[in-house]
C-alpha cells in the first residue's frame, strides 16, 4: 500500500503564510518552511518544482488575504477613496510583511497594482464609479492624487511612523479629497 501524503500544497501554503507574517519573505526558504511545516524539504519539492512556484502561490494567497480584508473592512465614509484608504492603511498596519510582499516588491507575478487594489470584488472600480457619480470630472486623476497620500501613510505605518488613529485618518482623507476634487 502506498504511503499517504500528509504534507499538501495547502499545508505548505499555510505554513508559508505563517512564516511570512512572522519573519518576512526573505526568511521563506525551503529549510525554514520544512521546519515550520514539520517535514523535510522533500515534500516541498514534491509539491513544487522550485521555490519560485511556491512564492507565486504565496503571493496569490496573500492577494486573497488583502482582498478579504478590504471586502470586510467597515465602509464608514461616502467620500470616494476614503474607505479604500482606510482599508489599505489598516492592512499595512496589521499585515506588515504581506503588505511588503504585495505592494513593495518588484515581482507581482503578472498582476498590476490596479488589479491588486481592485481585487475580486471590483473595490477600486466601485470607488472610481462613486467619484464619478458624485460629480468628479477626473476620477482616475483624483485617485492618483489620493493614492500618494494613502500609500505614503501605509508605508509610514510599516516603520511605526504613522500614529493617526482611524478617525483622524478618515478626517485627513476626506479633507484631502475635497482639496483635490
């Protein structure tokens, strides 16, 4: 009778995400993953041809984690791009290493920044449509201006240099949108 395979791609991804969250992408090596998953390196390379293939799966699962975060984040403002900004900054604060992987790495495995922000639910498209419905003549231009503040704030939170709470952040984003709109 053949041996039962107990280490699956799913369990390797779960262990990879756990390691990523704790130590960052640079720590995601075959040896460290094997230790995290409680196996040798052999099951890793039985499931994946190489580490790049694993990294791509980790990236895609991480994008799903971001998408779920945005979809479940409370929508507290009717001002375009504010909810996106709040969700994005919150994600950076609570998922620093996943944020780095998704938004600060050179390789996005064929996904653009806009695809990541839009996610499976069309989150960014909804925000652009809302801006247009509210009379904005250039919603894409407004987004780009708002994005600089949103992304900069999220990046500042990675180094604990961003100390505004959610209410102050919401007020800042709403005020900025009025200036740029």
